[in-house]
């Protein structure tokens, strides 16, 4: 049962991160470096989310991909906040 919960948690984490990356990409209006990074991560997250996560290539890719996705969203967010006027 514990293994099923771990698998579900990873799949859910990947899906949530994919949604966040796609939203960031839609809102980006940023330099190409941000768009390329967000787009690349979105595509990989989408592909991996459709693979079984308990074994094979997805299992090996997920930890690094999650880290890359979080870093890409964070980099875009910092760029965006630096250009957003504050009151």
C-alpha cells in the first residue's frame, strides 16, 4: 500500500508541476530563454506523466525533472516580479 501512495504522490506532483509550468508559460511574455526552458520542462513533464512511475525511465527522470521544473518556474517568477510595478 505504501508503494501505491508513493507512486500516486509522484504522479500527482508531476501533474501539479506540469499545470504550474504551463500556467507560467502562458503568462510568460518573457525572453526566449525563459520560454524555451518552461516549454522544454512542460513537454518532458507531460511525457513522463503518461509513463508508469514505479519503474523504468520515468522513475530515473522524475527527481531531476521536478527539480528542473521548480527551478524554471522560480526563475521565471523572479524575472516577472522584477518587472512588475509595485504600489
